[in-house]
């Protein structure tokens, strides 16, 4: 049987990993498919750098149009990254009736609806397992193994850089800036880490998970996104004393026909499995109505894990081609006509518990002033810490006060903090961390 022919756009780290899988595991691939996968074309702007893999003469070029218009190519693998020219190339491949596999979560978060409609219109498929949590087969699980369930929630630790930083801060009582510097030296963080530490990368991935779990299109700017840059070693220590770990959590919930979609630092109880996810690892927890809670944990990034996920999609497509299938399983797991636009709940309407940290003037009546304002907005205090012995500052006469609230509406908490921050006794911007006591 003739080989399935693939074309690769992007010969970077992940592209190199894909080539290694095709070359090193050629026998395994053929045994599983009953035919081989041939890498017919590889396209990159840089065609001179040695990546440590050998390609046949004529395979590598900088001619993207030659690849996209080659009638022999069955599957296009897009690993360029970014928005353009990736969007243009993927659309062209789909319109040329070629299947596409991508790891580009940013592209899908902003243009996924357009691309998936193009795939459906052209009778081909767009697959993207590698776009969320690397080597963890989360999208296949949602689309196939768990597809009979109605999901009520999805929670994810989806960025290895942030999880590594928070783990180091927790284990070694180190501050954010020094750990970020080490993460950059070790290659866990980019030289410009903004997408990671500000939660943008995690929000890209959450947009895909929300669409797949709840059958809805969601605009990326509807996802509330907050990073970890304001989390201090002091907050990590307070959280530990209170029985919590701080994680950058992606949260998607279905609630009475509307959805929550948010990314922010979150306090998770120490006895929850998500709290034990450390270092650069990722984890996703799904709650299905019949299967109950399911936790998937593993490597979320890197050449090998991501290349494995990319090739899993390529082989899935190859099996369908081999079987002579005229239609393919919907990329989101829902028939296109069933995908709707559910309303997204505003953050002001969120009801939950909160960790509040104040840096205040060391003077009588401070606590009473803060408590009075919180009470005026219907916010009651569950517990409090005033650990002056833990606090070091170059400024004399200031102290931290930490409070855990009972359930309150976020709008009320925000308004109370705004009023509290106007008090002369407050010496720094107040910090709010949301608490998830029930991952359901």
C-alpha cells in the first residue's frame, strides 16, 4: 500500500521531534497503520542550520506554496506558531482539501472557529492534540473515550513555566524574580516570558478545552486572564499555613446554560491531587456526569511529548484515509450544527472565597477600619493571620494582614478593596487570590 504523504511547515524544535518520530519509529508506525508515513516536504525559512536529523535530497526547502499546492500531500503539519502566516497557510491547506495537524494553540484560540468551519466545508479534518498539554491525550479523551458525558467543569494546570516557578517558590521559599531568572537559564522560560507568566498561554489552551467540553465557541477576549507576577514568597507561605497551594489554574464551568472561563492564581487545598502537580508537569481534571472526576497528568511540553501528540493525530488521520472514510469525527467532538455560543459569566458575578493580603501601617485601629469596609459590602471574614515575625521590609512600621473570606460576590470584593486601598493606612496595593475549595 502506498505511503501516506505528509508535509511539514516549520523545522524548529517540535518539527525536529516530529521528524525523529517518523524516522526512528518507522517500523512501529507501519505495523500500526499497515502502511508507512512519508515526509514528502519540509518547509522553513532557515534551510541551513543543522538540526541533527538527515533528510532526503530535495525534501527541505523554503517553498511553502510548493508544499501547500502539492497534490500528492495528504496531511499538512503546521508547526510555525503564531497567527500569521500560520492562519493563511492552514486555510489554504484546508481549501486545497488537505487534512491539517497543528500544535498552534494561539492560532486556534483566535481563529479556531474560522479554521474548523473551513475544514468542515472542505470535507477534511483539523486536529490539534498537541495544542493543549503536550503529551497528555486530553483532547482525544474528551472527543472519544468520554464523549457520552456532559461535563460540568474542566480545571487545568496548563503551563509548565508557571508551575515550575510556583513549585520552586513553595519548596524553597524563593522570590518570583530569582526563580524566573533560573527558569530562563534552564530553558523552562522564554527570554520574553510574558505569554507564560501573564497567563496568556494558559488562556489559549482553556479556550480550546471550553469549546470541546461544552460545545460552544468562545472569543479569546472573553476569558478573564491574570498571571502570577504579583505572587510573593510571603503569599506562598501564608497559603501553606492555611492548608493550600497556589497554582495558576485554568477554570471552565458550565452553570445553568452559561459558562465560566477564567485563568488566575488559585489556592487549592493540599489534600487535592491538583496540589501535588509539581515542576514543569501539567494536569487536567474533568468532571463528567457519568464518569465522575478524571485527572490526567504528565509532560505538558518539550520536543518529545509534543511530537508524540502531533504524530498521534497524523496517524489517526492516516487510519481514516486507509479505511476509506468519507467523513471524519468532528474536531471538537460535536457536530458543527450543534455548536452554539453560550453566554460567558462576568467576573463581577462570580461567587467564591477569597484570600486578601494587605500591607498596612502599624498603628491602632487598622484592623477595625478594614473589617468595617468589608462588612459594609457584605463580606465576612473566615480566618485571619497577622504574622509580623514572618515579614521583612525595608520600611519601618508596616505589617501584613491576611484574611480568608466566606463566600462573597466578586463585584463586592473589588469595590471593598478599592475603598480600602484609598485609606492612608494601606501602604501597597492589596492582593486578591481566589480559592477553589470544590473542583466540581
